[in-house]
């Protein structure tokens, strides 16, 4: 499969979740969006460069997993990283 034959990733809408604290990830079409994203998608999601994300993964500040040759990141781990990186200003 070539890169051009893959469907484009649509923006995610992350809901607040149900009573169990689970969040659903839906795209604008109402279908479930992938929970695992590529490094480029994760960098765009965080608003950082691809190389900054690679550095964070290398330093093990953001968990990743390898499936075959692909290095993927879990959206839940990205949300946890954002929560941990927040600082309170007063």
C-alpha cells in the first residue's frame, strides 16, 4: 500500500467521557477515530515539531509502542503528558 492510497486523518473530537471516566474519540463523521497515531500526527496534536516529539519519545517522557516498523503513540498518553506538563501560575 502506498502512502497516497491511505485515507487522510480527520480531526478528533474528544468527549468528556462517561461515568467510568472513559473518553470516546470520534471524528467529524461520527465514526471512531484511531486511538494510536503516528509520530507526525502526535506532533501536530501537541503543537510541537516532529523532531521535538522524537526527542521526548527518545527520553521516554512520552510512551510509545512499535507495531512492525511503525512507532505509534496512544492519544491517552498524549493527554497524560499535557496534564503533567501544565503548570499553575498565580
